[in-house]
C-alpha cells in the first residue's frame, strides 16, 4: 500500500505553460491553423507530459498482464481456461497479433504473469504471480483486498523499471480468458449502467451463452455489493488481476511523466480505475482504438476520450497500441520538422482562414 499511496501522491499535473508554447509554435508552422487536427493535439499533450517543446520517442514497450479468472467456471467464454497459459507462452514466440504488429512498429513487449493458473519455465515471462487465478466472483470476492493492491503496485513497478531502461512510450495489453466478464462487471459498478448494456460477446458467444454471461455478471455484483466509490473494493470483488495490474501501469506512467496508450475494452476499464484513483492520470493517457466490445463506447464516454482509430478490432493483447504508437510518432516528427511560416517565407495572414465559416 505504501507504493500505491506514494505514487498517487506523487502524480503531478502536466505542464500547461509548455502546452501553451507548443500550441503557439504549431500555430506558426507552415499550414492553416488546426489543419493537422488530432496530430496537433497529440504533440501538444506530449509536450505537457514531458515538459519539453520538442519530443522524440526513444523506446516503446507494451506491457501485457496475464492472469486467469475463476468466473470462467460459469461458462462465460467459449475458450477453455488453459488458453490463457498457451497464449502467454505464445507471446514469447513472437507469433501473436500484438507481437507481429509490435515488431512491425519497432516496439518491445514485456510479458507479466500476474496470476496465470499455470507455472512457467520461460525466462521471457516475468513472474509476478500474486495467486493462481482469481476466485469465481459469482461465489464471493474475486480476490482479497491486499491482493488487488499488490497487483496495482506490480503495474507501477513494471513501469518504474522500464523507464529506467530508457522506455518513454508505453502500451497496455492483457491476456486472460474470462476478462471481458470481469471488465464488464467493474464498468457496470463504476458507471451505474446495467450489465446488459456493457456485457459483450467476447470471443464469440452464442445468444444463449451471452444471456448467461449477462446474468453471471449481474449476480456477481449483487452477491459482492462492491462500493463504487472504493476502486480497490470493486477490483477485489468483481475485477481481475490483469485489470488491476494495468491500472497500476497507468499510475506508474503518470508518476514517471511518460505517455501511455490504452488498448481495447479491458485496458480501457483499467484506465477508468486509474482515473478514479487520481484524475490527473487522464492527461497521460492516449486512447488507441474503439474496441468492438459492447462496453467500450461507454468507457470512452466516461473518460471523455475519442479514440484515434476505429478498425472494428476486438483482439485485445495490446494489439491497438502499436498502431497508436505510429500515429504518436508521426505527430511528433511532423511538428518537430515542419518549417515555420517565417522560415517558409509565407505571411501568417495567408493561413488565417481555418476552414470554418
């Protein structure tokens, strides 16, 4: 709990003055004001995070939190629980969706076993196991309160360590069969929305299994009565170790003043948890894409974010992050290398028209 409290208290606001300077510089580049849209917003936001007018990305890393979920016993997924361990191992073989996209983008991956039911003899998987999967949340709390705190602190520790290695752009990924159920439960509690509005079909449920999934999530919330004003209580009762770990990653990124990208639905719910713990964290987050999962739109509304992309993706794993990395780096490169109006020998009045009547 000490690390969590220190982190929460250590998160500082972004540098508004530097953001203002970045805005002024961008407005004086050789283009109509605002014509690069979101690319301009990204560059200004990164300037506020780093405190520097000119920014480059040194090293990129997607942290993948892997954990099993006891609620799988209730038939909420078409995939057997063993798939969590199989895919966790496959990350190290560089053959999964996020692996190929990360390799294409030149990003690294950090694989964390924070609660998989199986033990690994694989040096490429970092063993931070807190327990062998969560308990079945329909029968009681998914985990103990102190376990949820340890999971959050694990995420903080991972970012702390990687920042020391020179990484200055992060992504969030996860692997855990059943984690769309836990994410929906957490979102339902935090948003006050009925579970039927936020529970999706995950890996492709039939209508019968989908209705069962909604009922399982509803019953889990009813049985555990999580306190929506106590994020740790919610995570411990109806959450997952992967969600808690990613929540810690966002907090760690904000503490270290580095940007961090949100992937899909599960990572978005973790971002919402981090935001509720400390609202300043939001200014360090960048949403990558709008997941096809039903609850994803609601999370984006809660966070007041507009995702960069909508590619109808719902893979998870952190697969949206390398795509967002490319956009962020393109934004910084363009802003760093464009000429000013003065350098281009163009009168500022020539671009006074912004395109709006």
